[in-house]
């Protein structure tokens, strides 16, 4: 990426956005009738699909059942054609396992698991196209799918990435911006309470700059919440029309 100007003197990024501006987001709920809940989301050119099953009885050994809450199982995968590498990624590779763990930690903080003891909730997420902000797209798709399944949550859980370039915090990083290196973080936020469900940083950042990058990610997550809330309301409205209510 040598020589590529990520932020112009006028404050514009490579794709024409301002520093705190989100990429275009489009989403749909209820895309699979066979699942208890499902959703599809596009954040810029990153596309993710999420399906949810449950709560249901524990599959496999009953010893895995938790007496006071539901077991949350999250699995992540990416389509072979999702990146330009065309590299086959087996379902159980390290990246997939790490992403599945991050998603589980995120949704354990958001789902009211105590309402369904000794049961299991399965969340499956697949990235169809990766162009930056993969974790955030997965969280946002899974949130819509969990809501579509009617599973009670403390709040929406909305995610976004942020980075730091030329003294400026950038929200919702594209693949070009991620590939350029530099400090980056991913944030999953419960917007109503401001509770952080997950925060990950993959490079060093001076503490003087951390607050502004964190605030850029948090504000972007709140903007994502506004958009997802609109999608949920539209879905409920369409469902009520179909039911003749």
C-alpha cells in the first residue's frame, strides 16, 4: 500500500467517505424459512449471512447443559470465494475458531440466557464477501437473526471497526484501510446502556489517541443501531401486514 493516500488534505478517504462516515448498509430479516431466525447484511462490499436455531434441547452429551442459563454456540465460516485469495478455508481453521469464540462472547453478553436454562442456542454466520469489517458485519447480521428468532436480548448488539490514520480516527474500515496496517480496533456495543460486549485491538496505539478511536467506533456502532432498528421495524410492519393484523 506504499504511496496510497488513505486520508486526503480535505478529509476524504479512499472511497470518498468522511472520517466518521459508515459505508452503505442494507439488511433483510427472515431470509430462511427453515431456521428459527435469519438475516442477511451488506456493509459496503462486505456481505454476511446469519441463521439461528433455538432455544432447543442440548445436542450431544447432556453434561454440557448449564443449570442456570442457555448454552450459546456460535460457528463462523467464510465462503471460498469471499476474498481475492481464493484460498480454501476449512470450517475448523484457526481464524474460524477465533471468530466463533468472539461471537459467542459477544452474544453471551447480550442474550438473556437465564430465561432458557438447560437449553442451547445455535448461531451460524457465514461471510459471503469480505471487504473489511468482517467481525462487525457478522455481529450485526447475527443480532438481526437472533431478534428474528424471538430470543430475548438485553439490547441490540451493534458492532463497528475503527482505525487511526494521520492523526485522525476513521470509522468502519474498508479492506484497503485494514490492509494498510496501523492501529485498528473492533467494538461491539449495547447502545442503550453503553455496555461494551467485546473490544479487540490488533496493534499498539498510544493512550493519548485511544479515547478518540474508541469514541469513533462507539458513535459508528450507535449509527449502526439506528439503521438496524429501522430494519427490524420494517420487518415487523411487513409481517403484521401478511398476518392481516
